[in-house]
C-alpha cells in the first residue's frame, strides 16, 4: 500500500480578479521511503499543492476537494480539529523555503525545535528540549547553538534547524518546499547531503518541491512535472531523465545549463499561463512546437508501461 | 587594456556602540585583474563573496578604500563624482531585480530616455530615434512597449529594458549584476543569449556577476572566482572548467548538480561550514577554515600564481 | 515598503474614490463650497468685503440681530421681514405761512404675527437756507392716529430713530392710556404702540398709513425720504447686531476658509516633503541638523508666538499664513516622510540612476518625490479643516486679521456680544455650521482616500 495516495486533488482560491485554479485535479502515489520531486516554474502551483496536502489553505480558498490517502486513511475527510491534532506535524510535516521567515526571531533555536513536541505531542518541556538537542545534533549543528537565537546562526544552519523542526515528531511524510532556495551552492550541497543521509537512516518519505530540475535529481526516486496547476508528467527518475516524454519536460531539461558537457541550451518561448484563466485544452499548447489540432481538447493522463505517465496527446495509443 | 584593477579594496565601516571602535566589513580586499576591450568575463561567487561590491566599486558607485582602478588608461580611483560624467557614459549597469530597477511612474520610453537627457545627448527627435532603436535591438517592439509602465511587463521583458538602458549610450563596459537570478529558468536562456548578441555586435566588455557557475559557460571568455572578498582564481573559461585548481573552485564545481538520476545515491564531497564573516575574516587565506589542504602557511595571504598562461590562482598549493 | 505601488494612478484613485458613498457626499459638499466661493469672488464686492464689513453705515437698512427667515417654520409664528414705506408723489402741496408744505401719504400692509424690531425714517435733504421741517403721522388699521413728532432735518442724510426715543414713547403711551381709559402696567415699546391692538394686545394685521408732511422754504428745496419698518427675520442666515447679513459674511468667508486651509495644507506638506527628501536622501550632517530642528519644533510654543507677532506687528491673513507655514514645516511628519525617503533611496532604480549619471537633485525630485505624493494626499486632505479651524480659533482669540471676514471672526463677534445669552443663536450657529460642514466634507474625502491609498502602502 502506498504511503501517500493523492487522487484528483483540487484547490482553487478566490482573488479580486477571479478564481485561481492553483491545484487542478492532481493525482500521484508515493511509497514509503520514496522521494517524489515536483518540478515546475514559478506560478505553476507546486507550492499551493504542498499546502493543499498539509491543509494550510489560504484564507480565500474556494474549492478544496479530492482524496488524499495517508496509510490508507482519507485525511481529506478529517475535521479541522482532527487534522490538526493527528496529521499536521505528527504524520506530515513541512520544511519551508526562506528559513529566515520560518523561524521566530525571539525564541531560542532549541525551544523552537522543541515546540512541535510540546504542542502536537503534549510532551513536557524538559523532555522536549532534550529531544530537540538530539535532533539538532543529528542535523549537524553543534549543541552549543541550542541556546542561541536564529539571527546568530548562518543561513545554512537556520535551514538545518527548520529541517530539525520538521523531523522532530518523526512524521511519516516530509514536504520540502524549496528548502535550499536562499542558500549558496556549497551550503546547498551540504544540506542536500544531510537530507540524503536522513532519508537513508530514517527511511523518510519526501515530497521535494523545487524549480531546479537538476537539484531535484539529488533526492528524487520519482519525478513529476507540474504546469499550470496540473501534473503533466510522472515517472521514476531513470525514465524521467533518461527519456522525458512531455514536450515541456523536454524543454525544461533542455534549458538547464550544464558545466560538464557541451550542450546548447534552449529556451521556452512565451510565458507560463495565468492560473486565473488557463487555456482551454492542453495548457501547454500555446507554447508547444508539437501542438496538434487535438490539443484543443484537454488530454487525459496516458500511462506507458504502467509506470511512466504523461498528459499529452502525442502518446495516445501507446498505453 | 580597457580596465585595470590593482589591489582594489573596499571596506564598509560599521560603528559598534557610541564608544566602540569602528569595525570594517572587508567586503573586497586586494583584488587584481585586467579586462580587455570586447572581453566578457563572469565574476562568480556566492552571496557575501564581494562580487557585487566589486562590480559597484568598479563603477564608482562606491568609493574604493584602497588600490587603483584604471579605465581606458585613466586612473579613476579617486576622481570626484562631478568629473566622472564621461565615465557614466562609458559604462552601463544591469541590476538583479527587474521590478525594482525601474522607476514605477515612468513609461518605458521615459526610463530609456533618462540617461540621454541626463547626459544631454541628442534633441528630442534624435532621442526618440535612439530609444526606439534600442528597444528593437532588445527585441521589444517600440510600438507595443514604449508607453507601457513597468508593472505591465514581465520579469524577462523588464530585464530587456534594463539591458537596453545599460547600453543605450554605447558604453565600453557593462556590468551585469546577477541579471537572470530572479527570472524563470526558461527565460534565463533568452536573456543570456541577448547578452551574447549585444556583446558581439558592439564589441562591449561585459562583467557578468553571478552565483550560478553553470550559466557562465555560454558567453564568457574568462571566469573569475570570488570567495569572501578575495579573487581566488581566474582563467579562460574552458581552462577553468577543465582544470579547476583552487580548492574552493573545485568545491564549487563539485557542488553544482546536473540533472542525473544517479545523483541521489551519491554524496557530494564538499567542504563543511560556510563563508566567514567579513567583519573579522580569517587572517591570510579566507578559505583556510574549510579547506582540505590547509596548513599554517595559509595564515599568510597567498600570492597570485600563474599556473598556466592566463590562469591565476591565489593559493599556496596551486598546481 | 512601496511608497505607492504601480497601480496607483490618479485616474485609478479617482475612480475608486467615487465608489465610496461617503466620499461622494464629501465631494458634493466641497463642490458646493467651491461654487459659493466662486460666486462670492465674482459676483460680490469681495475685494472690499473687509472694509464693507467694518463699515456700519453700509448696513443701515438691514434689521438688527434678525434671525434667518426659515426659523419661521419652527416657531410657528410669522415673524416680520423688513417693510419699506416708500416716498411717492406728494398728494398735496400747499402753502403754510412762508413755507411750502408737501404732504405724502404712503401705505403698507403688515400681516405678521409679531411686531417689527425698529422703525426708522431716513431723509436726504438739499436746501438753501432754512432747514426743512418734517412731521409724521402714523395711522393704524384700526383708525387710530398717532403723531410721531416733528423734526428739523439737516443737509445730506439724516435718520430719525423712533424706537429709542423715550420721550416720544412715553408721550404716546400716555395718549393711549387716555384713549383706552385705563393704565397699561407694562412699559411699552414703540412697536407695541404702533402695531398692537390696544385691547387684545395682538399685533394688528392690515394696512398701515403714514402721513408725512415736509415743510420747506424754497421750491427748490428737496427732501427725499424712506421709512423702514425693520423685520425680525432676514435672509438665509439672519443678521448680526451691526445689521450685517450673515449670509454675506458666510459667503465671503468661504473662499478665505478654503484658500487658507488648502494653501496651508499644500505648502506645509510640500515643503515638508522637500525637507524630508533632503534629510533622508543625503543623510549625515544635513540629516542630523534637520532632525534636531524637528525636535526643537515639537517644543516651540505656537500660540505665544502668534500673540507676540500680533502685538508687535499686527496680524493679517498673509502674515498668519506665513507664520503658520514657518512654524509647521519642521513638524513631526518630516520624520515619517524621511523614513519613506530612506526606503526609496535603497531601491535599485536609484542606484541605476547614479550609474547613468543622474544628479542627486534629479533623483530626489523626479524619482523619489513623486512616489511620496500619493501616500501624503489623505493626510493633506484631512489637514485642511484643521487649518480652517485653526484660523477660526485664532480669529476667536482676536489673533487673526481684522480686515477680512472669516467664519471665525463672525463667531468671535457673536461671542463678544453675548449672542448666546441674548438668544441670537443663529449668529453663532450659522458660522459654526459652515466650519463643521467644511470639516465633514474634507474628512469624508480624506478618510476614503486613506482607505484607498494605504493598503497599497504595503507594496511600496
């Protein structure tokens, strides 16, 4: 049984200018110990998707439906109270981007890591701090820093603290939303090393959200491309990188500059669509150089070899 | 040589308390290099490395604390601002944030016209001609864009305007400070290509400042690597990528991910820790605390050694 | 902070403003005030208004402390307006001794529920040698004739005040008591005698006749006359104790109030913006000096300084405006604007401008200041009534210009004449009402503007 099964998840929210269809019928599964990386440009809805899973909804949410099975239980059916008590930060936790904003500047670092234990698991403060110390060491920060304030830590260290906070309650699933975006490349490599180590040691299941497709390959067992609120390709990493199917994925991979080989980089003409009024039919059609007439109708998700899924008419008939 | 920089330093004073002595942030220290006419170089470093400070000091947006800057044979290190008007015409700046670099209440036309007005170039009709031409050169149709306001343009379009503004007076040197970091991956390529075209067409020297080494291959002749205020390695592009010599450069190259699914099974060998504070940097080589090759000798600032023609490394152990 | 986000265009703001009903009300009132001001300037002798207001002779034909005419609705009684007894051709010219006697008979109807406030006869005479003699006979609708006396008039203008002629009144009272056959216990006023029914005490409605005999020596001697039976109500706003019609005073006060408030608010805000821009942009010593000045200003005694100037130099409106501006420009708003300037200064477009050689002045005035204007507009608008009230308050304290008519001055005059004690409520209420309406109008507009401009301040 998959650890997480998302079925037709929808999340729209209302703005002055109309309804933003941030998450539009997204489906995927993740096994225990697997990492799914969701890749897309800014505005594609990947952050909204992560928040939809952990039910941190915007105030002006309009539609929120679908099924999300965590270990077989549909957590969408739980009430707010139940979700808060049992799921959020107990079974599913999140590492936010921009660690500086995720940490409370007036609380000591150790206290912040201990907080989830106190709040979500009712642990007593002394014990929580003890566990927090352990966790902080685990993420590679000297114990001395437990009594320091966030501003006294460097960017990389703060990110490690945020990771510690996400892991302290031993959740089943950790959502990482651009966890290294503010870090320099060497520190990023260090933090990725940490995430790799923790994944191995604790058999963690990650959803890794990023705009950097190369970075995604550092953790991902499974890859998903997100475009205009929809998942348009889903495959295991080897198939995804080896033989990307969707024209957008191909172009994305093509636009990554590489150091190690001589490759001509391509760009994708046009701009990503507005989630207020996505194009009818295939949403990538306006920018796709392989568009056909049938693309005016929204393609279903085709499943090749039962594993590699792609939402593109080019693969009709290959199932 | 168009630009000669010798032992250039820039420190920023930081007062500590009413009675405390003044501390200095030693943002750039002892940097030496030359750039020829028509050469483009990438100045690479993480945030806090001093690369932006170096760029702005070269443009005399900051006053140098020490050392010498020579442009086109003239020593411009300490010339007062009012005598630098000619220099403003010979140089151009493209900034990182496309949205913040344009005056919001000016039309695109006015934004581009300003440098001409300020430098008393052309009559009203002539300026119109120049502005329209430059818009075409950056592939923005004047009819469509000249009278729009910045908030109506996308990030990519605004950066084109920024480039247009930087080159409108046909400068000899353009400094582009992280011009694509805030743009979507698919748009970056277009902008980098635009830089390449312009550089070829006008034979301009470009200093392209970035933290992302992987974008440098595409149009720079040379790569300069900065770490914690020091210029630690500089070499022609192919040579640097083939033979990275400074331990920091090697770490940088190792740390950059490429899209390869096997990455998730490997740990990257990168030095731990983070760049030092520039208020109290380590004596001598600033990479010493993290360097696998460090010895006591490194407490003394290493000289620049030319290990092969045009390839300079600031390290005692360079070979 | 985005001092003003991109979407704040003037058109956009105006459009959004009109979506607030409160703002529309405010704008309507303001439009009304502007119309009144324009009317005052174009269609009344506005330039001389101060001189006219101070000149008592101008207003002689208006009733004294008359209430506004519409108060009749509330009192239920029909209070009298001015009635004019006009000279027409003489009905008879005869000789009386050596003199020529011209007899005039004029009638007027009086149908009000209350007696008039005064009765005055005005004469304008030109003659050779001997002064003309006038005798007045009052004939009431009930047929009673009352002689109002004989008078000798001089060259030029003469007015005969009957209402405070105590001798005449007591004589007339005696006459009435004789005719009635009984004594009247109260002391009567002239108007009671001339207009009330002796038996019922009610005011007699009907036609009144005045017979005026003019005795002149020469044929060429001319005497023109008019009698005025003064009302107790007048016009939209009534009159004050110097007979000045208040609606005129209010009309004349409107452009001054608006101009004063607007000019004060605009100049102070504008100068403060420039000072803050220089302070925030240049920093360093200049900034320190300006900040210290701002702090000193906070303790400057505003009122005593005005009193001092008034004592030493006298005060006129311009001087007051100037003083007000000088004493406000380093106010605390400078601190707020300075912070905005410092934030704007750090924007990349300022740096870009330096890179292409723009001068600091250009950056301050063309790039930075325009962004500061939208967020200051609400406070600018809201400050206007404050300055209007300030002028009124200063006028009330006698510290404003005595040669112009302002609403505050009218209130001051009302108070110093004890208007409230004497029951002349309109004299205080009408100018106060104008002040309040003006304040409400600007407040409504300013608050709506604030709501529009401020949420966008976050995107500055």
